[in-house]
């Protein structure tokens, strides 16, 4: 058995897939998008890592990372304030020789080669943040060791979200599916447009630290930046690249629509229990008081965080911390992020409000299930 | 480096009038207001008032309280110099003593206080719900050139004879102290919150300890001795919300008052004076289709499928479909199963109330009892628990009065 508490470092890429949710990342990055009423997406991967005993975690940020820095702080909420290891945030230009904000995963890693060389852990777990999971990495690490793999990549069986299928292929956004033969990845498809359930990469990688350093150093010298496309795919025959089938609950954020749907799915107790079945997910504590439902409140099928004051009607909605719903206001099929205020008598449906949005008294606003209306941070409607 | 003022929080009380709630729990650790414990109030007051050093004097069922306080981080009291310290009685070279009384508890920790070389020491009580700015109190103490100040509340005269009263002159200088008098001369009740000049407090603690006849109690010994010596003693009028939650009914009442901040004066939504607590780390709560929620406070981890009216649910409470909760305080992790009816009562942590059980009843006439169910208890199907009942053990069937 691998003792990951001493032998694994975690690396997180918080900007991956930012391009899929341009509205939500205008003031933040993928990792700090609010999710499930009181979390940021990164909470899931961070908590999964710490619960798996990984306590040396590096977050390699690229741009727009103020909200993430603010959220993570010293890492205390995830128990990552440590003498040895703990939480490291690597901004661009973290090491001298790199010449600009990085492109691609390998580019990002080239940023911290010296750091990687200085660590003592044998293994590395790398992950993006757009896939929300509550997983035990020890199982994956064990599979990696048992299979004598060079690299193990997690995938789940699912249909590709419509947004990915519709996405105009660019040179910046890549998603991958696998052909798996007896556990080994034989072929990787880049941005496939195939329907139906397939082996969809979760972009969670396990490998030995030394191997990662070798692969990245070589790629960097040859000017190659994309880990899967430029490093793994050309070496599928040479390296033993194993697929690890993840069967737990997966919420994949691939665009505004899937963001909306994945939040709404958690209103089903079955899904909620599935995502939160494992160890608890930690997040930054705001110190809100409990939510107060006053006279006149009518709430049906809603997930609610603390600190809200509800005097109106809320139905089929996900409500974040500190939201105020005034008298006679009607909220239906909405996601209201932190400190949204819906004043008395307003009537809203299929709305996603970012933080600190105000919907003034009596306003009516309706989106549709295929096209929820998004209102950006600090806007008053 | 000297600290201007440090706080000593008396948390050793057994809280015997809270019965079932304090059987396994020190009174300051008793849950309150949906996501707090009583001790969150004095601790948050300290931090919000700029006091960063707090000693908590405890000796009764300290385990859960110790764990709750931890390194003090939720209150921002994890400090390099100062911070929060739990101070149980300890073994010394010449034997060990339990804390004999409130004054003795402070006496035994003189060396702790001296580490910070404070000018003033504020003595706080761990069984009150109160939002108070202690820095205003200190300003008063300094302005009066006092050696001792006590925070007092004006109470209705008919209640005065149950309390410790300060008789004051026109400058609020204390002239007499009456403990539960038949004929009260004042309606200014002591809140049990004192500011001392440390040199004075130390002198009187040492004197008191040397007196074998003493009860080693602030109210019974220290304050009368200060009066005897004509010390500079002043009463500081406090007009905010204050409640001693030493009994089941007052604890229930204070919780209900949280639901009515406009009238009761206890507003937990005050951004300028936050009350901090250790977080339960659970998901957002969930109100299902078919649930009815009216005037209630609900926090993380709750799942509500039934009816919740005028009640407070702590973290992780489950109310199944068809269950009714009204005028009730339901503490963390408790499950109320389908068809159960829970009214006008306090249900402690991790209780299971099974299908169709009835706990408590709405008050009728003179019958105003608040039923109480102790933590970890299971109330069986169809069991009826009367409004005056106090349940410490599992009940499988029948009625409990």
C-alpha cells in the first residue's frame, strides 16, 4: 500500500477550460467558480487530495487569479498549513527562465521544474478543476502501482456534453476520449464529435515525479506545451499509459448550460448524496449566521447556504451564501450566487446571478432551460 | 510586552439546571442559535472588542469544550502571543486543587495572567448570551478612574430580589452590594462581568485565598471586601441584549428570541458585530418539495421534507416528510422521522425521534413546560413525551411525563 501522506504531491491547474465559460471567468478562473450553494469548484479536488493524505499541493495559476488567492488564503481550511509541504500557489514568472504566461499543461509545469526537482515525494497527482469529484486518490495510486504503469489517467464513461460537441475547435481548448484495451490507453481522440457514451478523460494524472520532470524538460526544450497532445499521445506505444475508470459521481462543467444543469442536478437527493458521500468537502468559512426563513417565505425543492434571509418564494433553485429574497419575490429555476439581492415583488426564472447582483423591486426576468440568463457581478437590474 | 487588558472566562460551572443538556457537556459548550455554542458569544465579543488574550477556566466535562476551542482559529484567537487558552486545574508541586470558587479559579491562574503583564483584567461568564463591546466598558472604567467596575442591567423591580444588585450614587459609584435581598434598594442587576485593575484584583485574590472561611467567590467575598475597603467601584450600565441561559426555559426562550430580532434585540445578522463559531463543514441545506418552512432558522447539512414552524434547526438535522416541528430547538445531527410531532421543546444532538412519536406540546393555560431530550437518545415509535419531561435514556414505548 502506498502511503500517500508522505509520498505524493498534488498539482492543480485552475485555469484549464476557462475558455468554455467566458462569462463566469470574467472576474475569476475556473477553479473559483461558485458551485453547489457554498463551494468553489476547486474545493472538491483540494479536499479530495487532502483526504487522500496529499498535503503538498501546488496550484499553478495563469491569469485572473485574485479571487482564487482570496479563496485559498493560506490553505488553512483544507488543513494545508504545514511546515513541510502545504499549499503553494505558483503565479506566472515563478521561476526565472520562463518567458511569459504559460500555454498548456507542460508549459505550466516547465514553470516549476526546479521546485519539482526539490521535492522528495515519489508520485505526482495532477488535475484540472472543471471536473467536480469527491474521490479517494489512494485507490487510483494503488491501481497505478499494481499495473506497473508509467502514467495513469482517470476517465469516466459518459456522453460528451453538448457544449463540447458544439465547441468550435480551437488551438487552446482540448478535451479527450480514450480507446482502452485491457486497462491500457491505446488511442487518444482530441476534440471528438462523436455521440454516445464514451471513455471521457477527467484529466487526472498519476505518475512518478521523476518521470514527469523528464517528460516536461524534454518537451520544454522542444517547445511543446500540451501534455496530453504533445507528450503522452506520441508515446502511447512506448509508455505504459493506463486508464483508471472512475465510477463515482462526476459533474463536468463544460459551459454555462452544463454549469446550470450540474447545479440543478444536486437538488435531487440521490445526486447530492452521491457527490457528498465520501469525506467532507472543505471550503472557505465566511462565518454567516443560519438562514432565516421569515413569515411569507415559501420554499420548495431548493438548496440553500447560510446567511440568507428569505421572505419570498423560492422553487427549484440553488441559493448561495448571504442571498436576500424580499417579500412577495418569486424565484424559480435560478442559481443566485453570494449576496444576490432580489427585492420585493421581483419575479425571476432561469436566472444565474453572479455575486452581489441586485434585482430591483417588481422586476420580471425570464430565461429558458436551454438558455438561462446570466447577470454579471455587481450589476443592478 | 504588556497587554492592556486580557479576559478570563469563567466556564467551570456544572450548569446543573440545564440537566440533560449538561450531563456530558460543560455549559459554555451548549449549542445555541442554530450554529453557535454559548461560549461563541463572549469569545466573539472579546475579538470584536480588540481583546486577543483569553483564558478559559474549566473543570467540568472539559473534553468537548477543549475540542471545540482547539487553537482558537474560528475566533481569530490563534495568536503568537496571547490567543485563547483553556485552563483546567492542574497538579502543582504542593498538591492540586479543583477550583473551589470563581475567585479561586482566577487565583490558581495568577501566573498565567502575569505572563501578559496586563493593566486590566475583564472577568466574563460563560453562560450568558450577550453582544457587548468590552472596549466601551473599559473606556468607562478608565474615565471613572475605577479600580473595579461591574456591568449592570436595569431589571424590573419584581425580579430584583432574585439577583445580585448594585446600589449606586448619582455618579454610578457603588455604595452597596445586595445579594438576592428581600427589600431591594436598587434594580441594577450585576451581569457577572467585571473589569479589575490587575494589581487590585491580585491583592484581593491573595487575601481571599489566605482566608480559610472564604467561599472564594467574587459575589460573596471579593466584591464585599472591595466595598469594605472603600475601593473605587463603579457600575457600568449596559442596555443591549443580555440573557442568562442557565435554565431550560431561558435557553429555549433565548433561542426563540433569535427568530424575532426586530423585537428581541438579539440580531445574529449584524455584519458589524459577527458572532463566530467553529464550522460544521456540511453542504448547504435542502428544503424539499412538499416541505413547509415558516419563520425558521436552518443551517448547513439540514434536510427538510416535513413542516418546520417557528423553530431553529442546527447543522445536519433531518425532518422527514409528514413530521411536524414547531416552537422547537433541534440540535445538530438529530433525525425526526415521518409523522413525528415535536413541539415547544429542546432536542439535543444526535437524537432520533421515531415514526409518529410525540414530543412536547404547545402551552395550554399554566402548563408551559419545555420538554427536553438529551443527546444520543432514541425516542421509539408512537412514544408520547409530555411537556415537562426530561428524557436521558432511550424510550421504547409508552408515555413519559
